[in-house]
C-alpha cells in the first residue's frame, strides 16, 4: 500500500479531514488490503450510482462487481456518509469496499420486504425536524427517537418554522413531554431565530443527519446553514407547508465546517432492530417498568404494575404508554419476520448448492 494514503504523509488524505477523516479511519482503510484504491466518502446516492469525495475532489462512482456480488444484504451496500475504497484514476470510480461504520441510521425498508434500509452512516448527531404548528406528531417523534438512539447518534429535535406560532415555549414543552432527556431547538429559517443555537451540535468535522417528513423545511434549513443554495427547495403552500423537493440523500459541508446529510421526507418509518433505542426513547416508561412487582410483568392486568398505575394516576400519558406497547409489538413481529426471512434465505442457499452439485455430477458422470 502506498504511503500517500496516510493522513500524516504527503497530505493527500489530510485534505479529507474536513469530511471527517481521521487516524482510526486510516487504520481501517489500511486493514482492507485493497491496493490501487484510495479512500473517499459517499456524499450522494442516486439509486445504483453514487457521488464520492476523494482527496482529489468529487467523482461519480458505481459498485464494483465483486462488492455487488458479495453483498448479501441491502444494508451491506454503500450509503450516504459511508467511507469507501475506490479505484484510483480519472473518470467514474468503482467502489470496492465499505469501511466499518461507526454509526448507522436505518429503518425497515418500505413495503412487504423484510430488510433494512440504511438512511445515513457515520453520523454523530441526528437532527429530527418537525414543522410548527401542524407537523409535530408525538408518535412519529417517538419513532424517530428510537431509531436515532439505536443508531449511535445523539438525537436533537429541531422545531422548524417557529415564526408561524405565537407561543413557541408551549410547543417546546409539549415535545419535551415525549422526548425525555433530548434537546429541543425551535428555529426559523425565515427570520434566522434559533439557528445559531444549532452551532453546539454542528462542529467542524462532525456529521449530522437531518430527518423529518415532507415539507418540514429541511432543505431550506440546510441552505441557510450552508450559506448557499446547496439544495433545491420548493415554495411554501398557502397552508404554510413547504413543497417537498429533496429526492435523494446528500451530504453537504456547512459554513461551520460541519457536515450535514439532508434526506427526503419519509411517509413510512418502521423500526428495525431498535430494542436499545426503544429503551432510550421511552426511558421514563422503562424506569416505571423496573418498579413493577414482577420482573416479567406484561403491563396488562398484573397486580403491582407500576406502569399501569402511573397511567391511571395521570403521571404517565396513556397515549404514550400505548405507543410504547405498539412499538414493542412491532419489534417482536419484525423479529419473527427476520427469522422467517433468514430461514428462507438458508433454504434457497441449500437448494442452489444442491442444483450445482447435481449439475456437476451430470457433467462428470453423464
């Protein structure tokens, strides 16, 4: 492996430092043993094509055949924010490997398929955007928080379009009731109010992902933070909601030196392997559950259930309790589906091996 790939040698990879490159990533890259490749970060996805940022600049990229063939799961393929190994030279690059991820924000893929979809990788902060006044949905925020905590990123709730409400403090209090321990930041991209407060999370070299439903003002906020029209935005409709324009996940560099991944609005947000994230998102309910008389309390009709007692007394919002139960059921059902899918994949693998063996036998013995 040529020495120019070290951040401390001729400086070529030092030029990637503003995009999050560091010594640990350099060690991970060297451990790939992929001669003829250089490190790059995925800054945009367009279905089966990518845009990557290498030390020499941006390049279009596609998957190398070997990587595509050996990726057994959808989540094994590159996603925006990933660090990858691409071949050297000009023109379209081929992505040969994905470096180990430090964090991964993923959901269940939309539709009936049972597989994970990676929304962003190597993220430090998850900015969950909800537009005031009409886009603040407590149940949706709880889902985002569960996925954010599970990803390894620190969640922050950003209440956009704060200029459209009279009592911002009341809105913040309402969100904090379903987001214990999570910072809530009201902002207005129109007036600029509250935007400076985001600086504490948007530090040079750190990566944030901006998530939320369509029309939450994510692209407008990204452009304001970036200092230019980095992303195309739509006009605001008569009801105060923005028109959704982001069609793919894209990483942009902000004026602060931080990196921000803007994402399309999501109409469907199903959990994926989020047990620990659910515990963090519902830390208040989990704390009550720990006080139940029985360790295996189902929080339904058991005597001594601290969770039901809190809901009956008003200390716990019954709607929040039902949301917790619903998400736990969703994860349990998903686990069953994952086991079934794994079993089906194994059966298919065995059948393929048997067919190959029979074909080999026929060729050899006639």
